[in-house]
């Protein structure tokens, strides 16, 4: 089960992306009116659903212990609630639509900086019959929000995506990190000993805030989970292979937690 990410109410669903931008009344056409009405309906639906979601929150979430919640206080430990729909493995591959609701591609990746701030979204135009396709990078602020059916709505047209310069992941800027690659990363101590595998990444707003990691698996099954504050960790990129290294205090704290889970 992967129901483990931040968020205390249904309103957190929209926190994964910036809010919808309002339609300019001076340029409003039939399509604009349609978008505006859709936004209004979505807002009403979210507002009405919030109370119901709060009542069912215990069923929708599960607790995860968060470590290094404050990068200045390595001893800080917090109990988090994790919402599955705000994790990277749910966001990546989600359908991308233009403001009129037309499918124009899929989310292929998200690029962040060392602090976890989202800088760019990589969109795949889908290719032919869903095979192959061209990837293009756009500033993260092209994302307008999420449609009622949970597709990503962007301030782009199909032509914008198709005519954009192809994105080459091997030429990514040195200060950018791929969320897709982060999900394949390992967490190690200062001596390089493996402590955990990254399972997914928890987003809040346009920030990748926490790594959700798994440890104690046997033959790829079972295991326990924990949340680690991404900003408090040392992320290293070795030719596209990512590693998160804990300092001695973080390692000791994490090992102590792992020991406590063995008794449960």
C-alpha cells in the first residue's frame, strides 16, 4: 500500500499544482467561457467535498514518521499523513490537457533544484498511437491546475508542445535533478552503507518536500516506510545515478528508528 503522503483534507489535492488562472474578460471567447465555468464547478465541487473528506481522513491516509523535519534540528521527528495522489509516481505519466480539455501529452518528468523547488515539467507529446514521442521542457509555471478527472491542465497548446525544442535528459543543467531518477535513488550513511531505497517523492505546492523511503524488505517484499526531508539531505549525482547521503547524526537517528520497527 502506498497511501502515505502529506495533506489533511481534500483541499490538498489542488496543492500539488498552482491554482487555475482566471480568464481575461477582454479576450474571453466561447472556449474561455467554457474554461471559466469549468473552474467554477471544480471549485464548488472541492468546497463541498472537503467536509466529507475530513470525515473519512482516517481511512484515506496512513501515518509515516518524518525525520529531519527541520534541517537545522536533526532530532526533529514528526508524524505525517501521506496522500497517495500527491506523490511523484502518481503525478508522472498523468495526462496533460490544454485549457479547452484536449489531450496534448503526458507528464514525463519534473525537474527540481537542490532545495526541492520545481523548476521545469517535461511533457511527452505521445508520439504515434502512444509509442515513442518527443519530450519537451517547459517552465513549471505553465501548469494551471488539475481538471475534474485529475488530468493536468497547462497554459499550452498542442502546437506549443509539438514545435518545442526536444529535451535531452543527458544535457540537463548541473543544478537540476530529475524526479524520475530520484525515485530510483538509494539512501546511504556517511560510509556509503545502504539504509533505504527511495519509493516516491511527496509534493506540496510546487515543492518536492519529502522522500518516502522503504527499508527492511526481504526479496523485494514487505518493508517499512519513513519520510525524509529532501532539503535536509545531501543529494549527489554520479552520471545520472542519484544517492542521498545522511550525515552521522541523521544516520544514527534513522538506524535507531529502524531498530524500533523490528519489534513491531
